[in-house]
């Protein structure tokens, strides 16, 4: 992914706090990997509250900034909705379209979200195992972030990655 930084500047400006040096370094390292011609495979680890989610948000915004789509998969509905609640306002401020999809998403809402994802009008889709379903078909998927990846199997992660062209 090229790294044009338009959405990233807006995202930085919408944060209610200053990034730490460690967060900036992790964002810069991920940005460098995103610019490479080979897919990034990066494990981001840290204590609870250390800013892993905000680092992931910058990678998700970078994908959106290039006109691509990204998926963020969480192991539980509570965590997926929490990500939507915390990241949604930041994405809104940066002009990044997003949606949440879980197993309990009502049928009509699910169909609407899936249609928007397929047409490419959702930049970031946050969800649970629901993202693994065959009818979740992003138009131009370039990045997948898996929260608590140890809670997903190898085949589940591979199925998610197969939804795009080398995300």
C-alpha cells in the first residue's frame, strides 16, 4: 500500500491524547511494511492499555487512505462492538467509512452492510467470526487485522486472508 497520509493526519488530529514514542515507532514500522511489495505479517503485543488498538487504527486508516478496504476481526461481539465504539468516532473524523458485523446483527442490517462492503463503500469492517462467512466479500481488501489472534485457528485466519488479493 502506498502511504499518502491524508486520513492519517486527520486521525492523529482526532485523537483525545498524544501518541507515545512507542506507539509512533510501531505505527512507523507498520507503515514501512505496508509500503513493501510483500504482504505484512506483524504481531503487535503489549500490556492492556498500551495502545495496540490505536496502532491498528492507523494501519486500518492507511488502507482506507489508499482506496482499499480493511477488516478487523475480534473474538467476541463485546470486543467488536467496543472497537466500533472507540474507533468509529476517530474514523468518522478522518472521513473513513466503517461498519460492525457480528452474528447478532439483524438480518436487514446485515444485508445492507454486506452490500456496502461488496460495492466498496465500507472502508473498514469490524466484526467477529461473522467476517469468515462466505457472503462477506470485500471488493478490494488489502489489510486484515486480527485482534487476539491466538483465539482463532490457522484455518480461520487463512479464510479471512483469502478474501483479498494478498492482504
